C-alpha cells in the first residue's frame, strides 16, 4: 500500500471505522462483555447494542484506540508512517507530520508500540546468533570503553528468521552474562565459517538498531527502552510481510487500552 492508496481507502473516519470493525470481528460483531452475536446497530451513532446484555459499545471500545480524541484518519496515518519507516521516526516528527501536539504524538506512538509487543514470542530455533550491545550513558564516556550508565541490550537472531531483543536488567550479573554470551557467539562462529559464507545477521540488526534508536537514545528514558525494542523487533520480523500495515492495525484493535498515567508513572 502506498500513500495514495492509503488516502483513497482510509481518507474518512467512516472508512477507518468500518475497517476496524471488520478487522476486529471478521466473522461478525460480537459483544465484548458477553460474547453474544445478537447485536443491533444504534441508528445515527457509531455504536452497537448487545441484545443479550444491553451493553453498548463501539468498534474501538476497550482497544488501544479507546477514548482517543484523535480522528481515526490520523491514527491510520500514524500507524502507516510508523510501520513503514524502516528506521522508525521520532514523536517530534510524528507531531509535525500530523499537526498534533507533542504530547498527543508521544502518547499515540506509545500505544502503537504497545500493539507491536510480542506477548508470547515463539522460541528461536536452528542456528541462533547471540550478541549484546550497550546504549545510552553519559556522552563523555563515549569512545572510552566505559559501560557506566549504559544499558545492555541482548539480541538473538535465528538465521534468516526472527530477532529477539531485550534489556538486560541484572546489572551485577552482567559480566557473567557477557562472558556466556561471548562463548556462545564464538562457538556459533565456528559453525558459520564451515557453512556458507553469509552476513553476520546480528551485526545487521545492531547497525539498523543503532541508526534508528541509539542516535536518539539520549532523549529516551531507559524505562521506555523495552517499548522501542518491541517496535524494532516487530518491524524487523515483519520485514517481508506485504500486509504489515493491515497486520499492525489488527494487533492494535486486539490490544487492550493503555492509559497515559500508566506510561508516565515512575517504575517501582
Ligand atoms: Zn453482551
């Protein structure tokens, strides 16, 4: 899908709403409260009425779109931009592109990311490359080999397959983890050399990752790093999916609502 098709198909809120309804209930609308399929449309409103339990709801009720004052057309544009930007974009850029406030853009971006999170990632198999990288920290330590203030990110990639990234939080154990990781990497390296000559998959991931996230990491709190990793993973693992935009929307309409206060509260 290109931009012209996007505007043609999702240029109005009615088009967007109809699409979400279909993506959420491909076999027909069911009640989120009691699962009944005896549903009536409420005339003149974008709502349904459950004939069994009388619950009234919209296509976006209880989802990540819940209670948003932003027009659905902007949600669709934002989702398209985020899903299609190979290196990701900043909330500031989203703000400018959609003529919305920074706060709205930031919250919007976080909710799209939430939908990109893999709740139950399947284990990687076959030849898996492991590596770690460090990001953030004080600028003055850059290039001096110090790990002070940096956050370690562990990465694993299945050859020709999916990548998994996560923040390594165990600070004290990090040396141990590092060591184990290197052993595995070295061990795997022997396998690669005997096999076909191939690119070092995880290096490609880090290079993409650093260009997209690390460059702006000094503005990103460690608390939200996991969310950035989720976004990166989703886009990378779906890199050959021609229906990435649609599939992202499906995730969004199946992801429960997330409130702003959850995002800004201090970690425990
Ligand atoms: Zn019901």
